[in-house]
C-alpha cells in the first residue's frame, strides 16, 4: 500500500483519501483534509503552525535524547613551521625570556640605525657639487617657442 505525504502538514495520506491540488505551473499538492488545504490556500506558513510536521522538526519536538545529542569531535591543535622559521626556531623564540627578547630587539635597532647612518655618510661623500643656480629670468617652454606668451 502506497501512502502519500501531505504537502502542508506532512501527515500520511492513505489510498482513496485526501485531495489533489494542481497549481497553474503544474505543480501537484496533496492534502489529507480540507483544513490543510484551506490553510495552504490562505498562504499560511506551515513552519509557524504548531501541529505540522515541519514545525515539529524545526523546533526539535518528539526526538529522543539519544539521537538528538551528537558527539562533536574536539579539534586538536598542531604546531607547524612557517616560511622562514622552522618549528625549532619558533619554539626557541617562545621559550626566550622577555629580557633577552628586549635586548635582542634593542641590538637590532642599534644595528639598523648604524647601517642607515653609514649609508647617509657615504651618500654625502659621493654627492657631486651642484652647479650654481643662475639668477637670470626664468622662461617657460611656451614663451621660448614664441607662442601667445608675449602679449
């Protein structure tokens, strides 16, 4: 015996029972009784009507506790090396004391400053002496061409 499912309430419809509604786009809806059909035609949402299967499924009603509670796996954290630092280097940095880390940082800053100063000094030594700027009247390219500039 083949049973159908009510399109609105989710109830079983046995053979020779219920009604069939075919919409304009040829979609078929089956209803167990006139109450379900009426609510469907009023465009009521079965998710908001407490006795429908859709509502019960949505609000987790009538499900036994054993099947309802699923055991979730706990995520396990793994340490991995990244580009430019392998796992041993990362572990060494982590185990370093705060004072040692601060000392290394200041040393790196001092080294960077020294390099920058040396670069600046080298730049000044190699800089050629610029030709003295003439105090003559400056003329734009347009004026040189003899365009409309002479009015």
